[in-house]
């Protein structure tokens, strides 16, 4: 299979499996999405979706968020982990949104990445899911699968993103990054991986990865 054929196979297979694509993090607008994505760092989406309703019941906009103290925010988000850093980030970015952006989440990568605790991946998720701007945020699932599928060398997340953007049509990015995440969770996880269920890796995967998986099953 050529790389172009592999790319087409991935797109077609994922479109069949996920014609309707669920959004992993519950939110109602760009601000609540931004906060949810920030909380998801080193935390499961399930846990984030359990905590955000509690936080958003008190503050679902930057004006209400800055009425709370950092300590109050930290107490609520503690189950998500990294709460000291995340609570300062949430409070700080809410202040900046009020002072510089009229309380609105900015619609540019540069302005988003200038906010406290907001990195490139978080900015990419917000640009993609809140504003429909083509982006390809790379999480652990995408990083793992791009390597397993021999579409990236797995050296860095940054390289994986470059490879994904180079290989896949821009029109697919916003759907595809979510489809790959769901596929990784359901069919090609880091642990408990069953190659027999992983049709994409079986078909286009890196031979060394497949051999290692088959050895484990013996």
C-alpha cells in the first residue's frame, strides 16, 4: 500500500465507524470548552465531565470565575489533578479575557496560546471544536496510532502533528482527529490491545509493532 492508499483507507474506515462523531468534553460555548480542555490535561474526559458541572454551576463565564478565589476553584477541580496549576490558569485566563477580550474567547491560535496554562494542543481543540477552524490537536491516542500505522515516526507530538497535517486533507482534520481518538480508545488502546479487533493496524500498521503484539498473545 502506498501512503496515499493508507490515508484513504484510514479516512474511509473511520467514516464508516464514526459517521456521527461525539464530542468528548461536555461544554456549551467556547469558554466552557476552553476550561474543560485545560482540566483534561493528565485527566480522563470522564472525570472532567463529572467535575465541570459543579464548577460551571458556580461560574460558567469569566466574570463569575474571577469572583471566586483560586483556592475555591482548586477545591472544586482537585479530582482532575494538577489543581494548583490549573486553578491559577483558570483564574488568570479569565482575568485576561475580561481585560483584553471583552470577556470572549479569542479566535486565534496566537491569542489563545498567550493565555495562562493554554498550550498549542488546548488552543487547537478550541479553534477546531468551538470555531470550526481546521486544526489537528494531537493527544496520546493520535500520537500512538500515527506511529502504529507507520504514518509518523513517533519522535515527538509536534512531528506527529506535522505529519498528520501533511498527509490528511485539511477538510478532514476537525472530524478526523476526533475519529482517531475514539478509534484509539475502542480498538487500539495502549493497554489491553487486541490486534484482532484493530482492523486499521492489521491493514496498514508498522510491521515491528504488529510482530510485538503477536508475540505478546502467544
